[in-house]
C-alpha cells in the first residue's frame, strides 16, 4: 500500500470517527444518562451501518462496481440511524417521542437484526469477479454511441411524455418513461465527461438539454424525481471520474432543502386547490415560493432554521417512524399479514401495455389504513410508504426480518456478481439504471423489485436497436 492510499485511509477513518463521536455526544446531551443496554444497541447499529460505507470510501478509487450495497447503507443511516440518535430533538419524529423505552428497545433490536442479516447475505455470497466485457455494447473510443443513443432517446422521451397530449397512451407506456429518461440523460452526461476536446458550446448545449426534464419534473411539485435524477448523474460522475465534488454536492442539497421546505405551498396551488389554474406553471411555481418566503420573512434566524430543519428532517425520518408503528402494533393489536403484500409481485412481471386490466399497486394506501395512519375509510388515494425492512416485519415478524433482509443482501451480492460489466460497456450503465431504485428501500418490495427484469431487458433491446441503426447510418455515409 503506497503513501497516498494510507493517507486516504486515515483521512476517511478520522472523518467517520468524528461523525461517530459527534452523534454520540449529541445523543448524550439530549437524552442525559443513557442505559448501558441501549448504548450497546446503538453502538452495534452504527458499526453495522457505517463499516460498509467506510470500507468503500478507503478504496473507492480502485473499485468500479456499482455501489448499491453501500448506497443502501447511506439510506439506512439517514432514514433509520439518525432518528435513533436524535429521537428527543424537538424538530424530529413525533412518533418516536411518544414511544416508551421498552417499545424503542424492541424496535432497535428489529432494526439491528435487519442490518445484520442484510450484511450477512451480501458478504456470505460476495465474490470478486473480473468485469465482464461485451463487444456489441462496448463504448466506442469516440463516444459516438453515447451521443447518438442519448439524443434519440432524449427526443423520444421528451416528445412522448412532456409534449404529447394523448394521456391514455401515456398511461399505458408510463412505465417506460423513467428508464428511457435515465438512459438519455446518463448517456449525454457521460459524453460530456468522457469526450476529450469537447468545445464549451457543445457542453453547454447538452447541459441545458439535461436540465430541461429536471426542471419540468420540479415544476410538477414532486421533488423526488428530480432529486433522484440529480443523484444518479452525480453517482455516474463519481464512478467515472473518481472525484467527490463535495462543493457541488453541498450546493445541490442546499437548493433541495430550500425547494423542499416550501413544497407544500406549491402543491397547495397545483394539487389541492380547487380553483382553475390559468397562469403558466412557471408563474405559479415562482409565485408560490415568493409568497412563502414573504410569509415567513418576519422570522428570526433561529426560527427560520427551525422551520427548514423541521420540514426537511420530518420527511427524512419516515422509514423509522413507520418501523416504530409496525413493531408497536404487530402482532398484539394488528396481526401479521402473512405474505399478503407479496402477492401482487407476480403481476409485476407483465407490463401494463400487455395487460389491460392489470391490478394497480395500492399497498401503500392499504398499509396506511391497516395501521390507522389514515382514519377516513373512504380515502383510497393517500399512500404511506412501507419500507422493505418494515414490510418483512409486518408480514412475518422477527423471522421475516432475518430471512427477508438476508435474501435482499444476497440479491445485492448476485447483482454485483452476474451483472458486473466493465464501466466502459453500455451494459454497465443499463444495469445501473435498472437496479438504481432498489438502494432506497423506502417502498415495499413489489414496488422496488417488480420492474427490474423488464427494465433491464427493455433497455438492452432498445440500446441494441439504436446501435444497429447507428451502424447502418455510418455504412451509408
């Protein structure tokens, strides 16, 4: 190991130790005396949660695999571990505040078991293999394939899903929207990154094209889609350049926190208001945010900070809130589901375009009504996300969490084993797009895994056809 690697290892070790002791200190300051048992649970949880992230960071420059496993641990850290650490903080979870110590300890045990068996499943079946190569999908040295497929797929998705008015057709093929969108934006973004001597005007043009769908998605009032697209592009940049770009990442999160803080004001105008919208969406977007800022302009710095933290972190901790509710009520008050939520998984294999009366996935709404998060029996629309770990417990209890999370860890390991393509191959990006949604385990299993196989096969065929079209065009020139 050379000096550079040693310095990098110590740098990340120091960084994670600072984080660890900072959160422990903060926890102790808020809670006061901490029981030895709860301290031990918290320590083991953080160890299971942060060690995989640390192992990746100390050697990420030598690793080219898609870091789905490590990204999942980042999700678990922010959405499960942090709520535990800051559970007495006045800004955070109301559910956790109302939980007694016995219920909290039981919930921590379930979460700890989930992390443990997730790690076991991944590492027991993990096997380092050489990246696979495929001549058909190799990225050409001039990156013409990236640009051609990126432009064609971009035009297809923009015309079909943003400009086309036939809503009936759009609904039938809506499942294809984000796979094609991710493919187009990813290919165009990689062309900017990888193409040497690419002029400034060309880069600017492609950047503007990339930003347009992100901008349009933001105007809808749903911030999840643009956030996931930007994180996807950041991860592509990180994987291919091995640079963290922390300044840009910080700017992104600051902008996101601002937009997310006042998103309900925008949604009130776009979604919930009964009045007709005659103004352009851009104007409604600008007016709702400007009015929200004016409304809170009399707040002092501390009050404004509290507003931002409360509105953003309350949503971030949804997964652990959900786990508290499930472990507190099942099986004593609400019996286990015994696999009910997994039945719809079989219907996910067939795309809706080929199944006219394909059943809709309403498990989020059923879950919310079952656990009384929705009290109105006529409400069939509101959804409450049921994260994968929580769903295992809601169906089969402790055994479900252990076996289920072991199974998920094995899936992550098998993805890295059998879909381990060279990052200079288009199949690498297709694999990333197909599996990217599964690292955020905030939705139930059928929602996350139902479309992976179809997405992968569709994108392989779609990309292959466009490569053949490009070859045909070249042969005629």
